[in-house]
C-alpha cells in the first residue's frame, strides 16, 4: 500500500486547503465589484451567443465564447446550454489561471439537460476540457451529453497538474458520454473530493472512465462514483492508474467491456453493491477471459456481484499485498461460463484476506491463503500454511496443517512448518 503517498497528500491538502480558505475573503475582495453584484450571479444562456443547436451548423465558436464569458474572473459562473444538437469541430475548453484572480471558490457550473454535443472533431483532440491552473471548487457539470465518432480524444477531460492548485469539491451529474475515440471521462492530477452521479459511459474506444495521479504532479483522491454505468467500452469500463487508489464505486454497473470492468492497479478504497456482467468481450472464449475486476495491493468489496455467460471468469482477480476483504459478494456463470467463480487470489505471504458470507469458488494461487466464513457451504475455512497471517487462533495459540498432513499447535506465531506440537490423525 502507498500509505506514505496518501499521508503526504493529506498533509499537503490540509496545508493547501487551509491556505485556500484563508485566502478566500482576500481573493473575493480582490475581484472587480461585478463579482459581488447581483448581476454577477445571473444564469447566462449560450443562446445569447448565437448557438444554433440543429446538429448541422458549427456551434464550436459560439459555445466557446459562452464558456469564456461565464467563467471569466468577473463572469457569472453559471452557463445554461439549451436543448439541442450542437455540432462541435474543436475542443471546448475552460482553463483557469492567473493567480488568485483565476480562483473559482463559489458555486458555479454548466447546466445542459437536453443538450447534446455532437463531435465532428477529427484530429484526436478532446471534446470538453476543464483545466485548473488555480484553486477551483464547487463546480457542477449537469446533464451534458456527448456523442463522438471515434476520431476525437476523450469526451470529458478534467486536469490539475500544477503545484498548489486544485480542482475539488465538484460534481458531474446526469452526464452521458458515448462513442468517443479516447476515454469517456478522464480525471488526472490534483482532482479530489468529488462525486460522479447517475452518469453513463458507453462505447468509447479506450476506457469508460480513467482516474489517476498526475503524470507531472498532483494526487487524485476521495472520488465517489454513484449509480453509474460503464458499458461496451473497447478497453476497461473504468481504470485507476498512476498509483491512485482512493476512488469508491457505489451501485455502479460494469458490463460488456472489451477487457476488465474495472482495473485498480494500486488498490481500491471501496466497491459497494456493484455489478459486473459479461466483460472481456474481446477475449477468444472463456479460457481466454478474465475477471470483472483486476486489483492489486488492497481493496474492500461489499455486496458486489458477477455474472457471465461468455468470457468473464470471476468477480475479481487480485494480487494482495495488504488487506483484502469481501463481504456478501457472489460470482457465477452459465452457458459457456458455467465454471465462473467468485475470486482468484494471489499475493504476498503476509497478506490479510477475508471472505465473509460470499458465494462462488475462490481459487488461491502462489501459496496465498485466506479466511472464509459462511457463504453457500457454511462453516469456516482458515489458512493452513504456517507462514500465513490467516491461521486459526485460539487465544495465544495458532493451528495449522504441516506438509505431512499433521495438525500442529503453537503458542505464539510459528517459526517453521514443524514447529509446535502435533495432533496426529487416529
């Protein structure tokens, strides 16, 4: 686990947030008087900038002018995009900077229910970008619908890769991103304390969504994803990259993606009530498939399910170095995926693995072992290798099975396979 990185990030944020909070009154006072006036908080409409919204006219210039006006230092901060189809031929971008003058520290956003951005971008550029070069918080992007052709880059790209700058306390809600040439949504850098709610990422050529620490600098953390769908994307439904791990998914569904439903290369804080169905569509049959989740390091799964009739083999494939817990989860399959199970788990000898009240086969590899309580078979299962931290403990005593099949008992942790006393069968 990268506990050191997390601690450093938390320390950094506590300092950075304190500086930001302390600077708020001064920053607000430094803005032109229009920022505090009633007119400065009016809801601006993109219609005032000449957008057409018929799906034929190029609305790129008018929409960019509306975004520039809404998010300029003395602008209203709120933009409504009326219902319609808006043809876009170049990236729409909000980019903040310029020191304290560029800070956005009050509720602002884009309201776009009924508006669809129809990408006609052909050079791999992103459709919509929000690049923070300042302190940005309380941004709401709601109702935005993006339809790509596969020739653009990412649908929504959120980034903050500057030291001491942040993009946080924001929300994406009721967003739909389909058929883009990159990820449906990508968040990179100092992006944190955010929610993605009731959004849909489908048919994108890379991942449905990607979350990561910055490539240059910046720590992504404390992202919560609620009730979202990640489906039919060419690579992963969602991916956590660059050693990030503090993203939690609640009530989300991952299905029919080309590879994994979710890849968490450095662990995942929490998955609760999430479903994984028929991922690995690009695999050549069940034997060439893999699990719904690929996870390394650590994780917690509560009430998650996996079902397959094609190539998905398990709910999760994990390599555990820290603690891994599954509670009330299930993994099953039918038709050509009748052998589908719950988990395939390997890891370090001292990894802590606990499976409670879950159904489906658990396969342990690389000498890894865990504790299983309840489930379809009932009872309890403990590790048997003397080196495992998951041995049955009775008070100060540990029990295990040695290589000869003898039950052994030792007060304290055993130091070898033949340590302690034996209780021979018969």
